[in-house]
C-alpha cells in the first residue's frame, strides 16, 4: 500500500471511530440523564461532560507515553513513532475488547426492557 493509501485509510478509520464514539456517548448521556429528576439534569450534564474531558486528557497522556516508550533507542524517530503507534493501537484494541467483556458481564438483563 502506498503512503497516500495509508493516509486515506487511517483518515477513514479515525472518522468512523470518532463518529461511533460520539454516537455512543450521546446515547449514554441521554439515557443517564433520563434517570435524573429535572432539577438534577444540569448537574448530571456537567458531570458527564467533565468525565468526558478528564477521560480525554488521560487518554492523550497514555497515548503520548506509549508513543515515546523507548526514547533512548538508536532507531530513527520515524521508526520510534511507528512502533509507538503500534503500541497505542494494540492498547486501544485491548481496551475495546475489555469494554465488550464488561458490557456483556454487567449489562445482562433477564427480562426485556419495559417502562
């Protein structure tokens, strides 16, 4: 695959990942806020947004640490960055699999949802 093809495929993957995350967060926030009283919804919204920002900051920090795990290596900067990007990718895959396992364990319902 050429460099142009790699950039295009990574851009499409990032767009799909961002869209999926945004759709999942919006749905989770809507369902969570529906459980609160009308007076508590503003505080619940603030808590959801603060948690999202905090998680984003932690995720950025972990990704940057994984990108530069071996700064003392004699490899070229491009090789270190590529190896670090692979570490970040596999870490995110592991988190995604763990997320599905947790959803399967914690969100089992014996009866269908009813209001």
